C-alpha cells in the first residue's frame, strides 16, 4: 500500500520560502548545505526540500517566461505562501525568520546580534521590538536581493560579496510598503551603490545606465572615467528572479537622479 506523504506545515513552508529567497537559483539542489540543514530539521530528504524550493521558483514570472522545464509541481499551499510574500514582504520576512529560529536554523540575522534585543523585548522594551523587527526585515531584503543577483554587481560585474550592496531603488525611509520588496532592490558594488543613492547614476526604461552631468566636471581621475563615466549606456545585468520594478526606477529618475 502506498505511503501518504506528510503535508508541509506553515512553519515549514515559511522556512523553505525564506531559504529559497536567499539561495541563488543555480544552487537550488540537494547538495546545498543550507538545503541539507533544512531537510534535517524538517525530517525530510534534501531532494524533497530542493524540489519544494524549485516549486516556488516555478511561480516566479521570470522563470515562467523562460519556460523552465520540470518546474510545474507547485501546490495550492505553495502558491498561497508565494502570494502572501508578494502582498506583504516585510511581515512575511519577519514571520519566516521567526520560523527558521523555531526550527533551530540560521536566519539572516546572526543569533549573537539578536540576543540582546530579544532579552530587552521580553522585558517590555517596545523600541527593542521595533529595532529587532527592522533589523530582521533589512537583513532579509539584503539576503534576497544579493542571492537574486548571485552576489554580483549588476553594473560592474564585481562578484566579491563584501564589496556588493543590496541597493534600495526607492529609499527605505520614503515608502514603507517597498522596504523589503526585492523588486525595489538592485545588487551594486559599494561605489555604484553610493552613486545610485546620491543620484549620480540611474537607469532608463531599457535598464541602461544614465550618468549625471554632475560627474562631467573637472579632470576626472582614471577610476572616475572607467568606473563612472564609461558605464553610461551599459545594460543592467538582470537577476535570476525579482527583476527591478519599472515604476520604482521611474520614481528614482524623477526624485533621486540629478541630470
């Protein structure tokens, strides 16, 4: 007689989606240590967990457009979790981070950073609760954006993780609903992140770099020429998921970029 497969609980789905978000698409396989660790905690096989993450990928419009073969097994529960994140990234990010901790797994925020805030929160410190939630949300956003771009700058191609930032298109402080939305992010090198944040560069409707006239002054140094002026017109390297939102980029051109 066939053995009935165990249904995935909400905590398991949330934890799996969190790991999916912070795992580059090319590493969604049973040999990935993060997938092996999650499988061990869930009492499932690495293959079944890897398949669940691939099911989530099948719901992403980027992969639907590419007609990625073999990704057509998403369940109703998978779709529900996917849609919940799309509707409220910040709330679901925080909830999924908590689910990972309940399973004894590493979340985006190291436990060492979390312990003091959690102690204060249990003592009734509402500011500590707010700070902890913000840190969790920021860390989830960073992990998701960087994984989507495989830890590589979308302009320069630099792939040293310590030198690549998850840049907000619409700044964190300007629109609360977009704070944790990975489509409001681009992976950029430290230099290009600062240039983008300060309005020295932006991207047009075709995702090509526009350089501000403020950079065309004086006698530019070699790094100024090669890293900033020479990138004008360069096409942004698209991520494997969560491509930048055109409306967010239009907002950046209007409100941040200084022509």
